[in-house]
C-alpha cells in the first residue's frame, strides 16, 4: 500500500485544486465543492489499482469523470430533498 499511497498523494497534489474549482463551478457552494472533492478522491483511492491501469484514459480525465458523477448525484439527492 505504501507505493500506491505515495503515488496517490502525488495525484492528489497535482489535481486537487482544479477538481475543487470544477466542483465549485458546478455547485457555487464552497461546502458542497469540498464534500464532493472528498468523495471524488475517496472513490479514486478505492479503485486506484484499476484507476491507474485504465487503458486510454489519463488519471486527470478519470478524476473529472468521477467528479462529474459526484456532482450529478449531489443534484439528484438535492432535488429529492426539495
């Protein structure tokens, strides 16, 4: 796990700010963007071995896909609350 953790930390450091900005643009809510960013990186960490090996897709594009899906789910649950 040590090697994966170090590599994942590098991935986080490289992309956390832009993923947060993307999610803030989607929600215009600081707290929601922070929560969704946490969800995004948790899901990426859970699937990190397959995440790294996914053919034809960069790590950055995978993170954006996860973030986009997290934002969609956020609005689905928010819609149900209203």
